C-alpha cells in the first residue's frame, strides 16, 4: 500500500492540496489494506503532501488495522470521544497548519460530516479528489488481478451450483439459498450484491426480485451473482433454458451472445469505452430489439462491484491495460422472458481475457 500512498501524496503536492480526507470504505481499503464496515461510526484517512497519513477509526478496530499491515499514525476513538477534535489535535501536533485547500470525496462525504470536517479549518478551498482515486484504482496491479481471478472462479462455481439445483417445481429462492450456502462453505462471507435467480417471465425484468416462482419446462433461468473475496468483487450473469426452448427464445439468446462477442472483440488498449456499448447496441437494435436493451453495456469492477468507469456509449475514455470491467448485454421481454450474458473482463497488452469462464453457448438443462 505504501506506493499508493506515495502516489496520492505526490498528487496532493502537485495540485497544491494541503490535506485530503478520505471517507469511503473502498478508498480507505485501497490505501490502507484494511476493509471494514464502521456502520454509523466515522472511518477516515487524512493524507498530506509531506507528513505521514493518519487513519481515523473506532478504537475497537485499531488492532485489526495494525494486523492488516498499517504502520502509520492511528486515531482510535471511543464512542464517547469526538474524533473530529482528535483529528484537529493530531494535525496541530504534526504541524499541519495554515491549510488553504482540502480534498474530499464529494460524492461520499455527507453534508453533516462535511460541516464537522470544515470546522477544522478556516476559509478553505475544496477540491474533489475522487477523480484521482478513480484513475489510480481503474488499472489493477498483479496482486489485485490474482484476487479478482479467484473471485471470478467463485462466481463460476456459484452458477454451477445453481444449474445443478434446477428441478421441476423448485422455487427461485430455494435455488438462491443453495448457491449462497455452497459459497459460504467455500469461505465467501459476502455476496457482491443481492443474488438474482429468475425463472420464466421474471427473467424479463433486468433487476427482478427472486421469490416463490416455481420452475417449469420452457422457462428461461437467469442467474446474476458475484462474491466479495479478499476485498474485491466478481459479477457474472448466465441464462439457461429449462428442458425446452422455442424459436423466439433462441433468437433472443443468439442476439445477446452476438452482442457480447462484438463488444469483447474490440476490448483492447486504446479502444474508446463508449464503442463497447455501441457495437453491442447496434447488434441488438438491428435485430429489432433495441427498445428491450435498456441499460449500459457494463461497469467498472474491482473493490466495488459497480465502480469507475461507466461503460455507456457516451464515455469518451479509452481502455488501458489492467482495467477490469463487465460486459453484459441483455434483451428483456416480459412475455417471453429475458436473456443477459455477463463476463468479467481484463484488458491485456494486446487484447483481453475473460475472468469468468462459464460457457456462453445456449444450454438446455434437462
């Protein structure tokens, strides 16, 4: 983590930011190596251009922070103490005075906490530091990639469990429970998001809610799931047919697969991000299903399951080696059902690899 802190401190120095306060659990983890959910309690990291950073967290978690490898200053506060005053005292102690410009995560720091934070200073200019942190996090190093490969393998395993659980009359929630139980046996403590198992017409809802719908022949079965593993996430979607499939279902499936392949084919360094969405959208629109593909092609993937960049057709950024993101085209028809296929993608020096490996050809589960 040391090199990340050095890079971020240098950014503060280059941009004349005197102090930065990082409040998000994700960026705290990225810079400290410690992942925690403080609930309503304050978690933060003060970073300066020259002085050592200072972590701020509930005192009961101070030992865990140290166990994670943090060797810098720590303010571990008790519930009856005021962490803001403790931060002010610490800055005075290390000579951080005459602060003119401070950096915050504007989309993260709440209004109430910003009031408390800015009481530490007088007449300061505010800079948004999220762009820099996004730029740092968007390209993964080898250690991060190795963890994300493991997370993707677990997501593939989850899909395989779901497929094995399918039988006439089983409910969506019963299949979901089997998936998450088997993943917990593998050591997965947390899913990336609420697992989706959708049957039949419910697969035609892009963000449907699993319930007591029972499986029957002719249904599409859509799985959308991912795990949090060592602080990083995975996200996979696969759609299967149960026992039989009609011609319209085949047509929808094949077009989604074609759209996915078209987007993957141009996944390489230098490609405009928006083009990944556009080529897939063109495939689906040309087939007459354009109004049934209501979302972007994908999203950045890493510590968050949805993170920078947004993979929409409006994004003029370009792919870089080491970026990880999802490609997930879909066609949704509330009468026929829906198909979504999603891979986790890593940009390599000359192309891409998919971290998720579950086959994408149409499979009929007997």
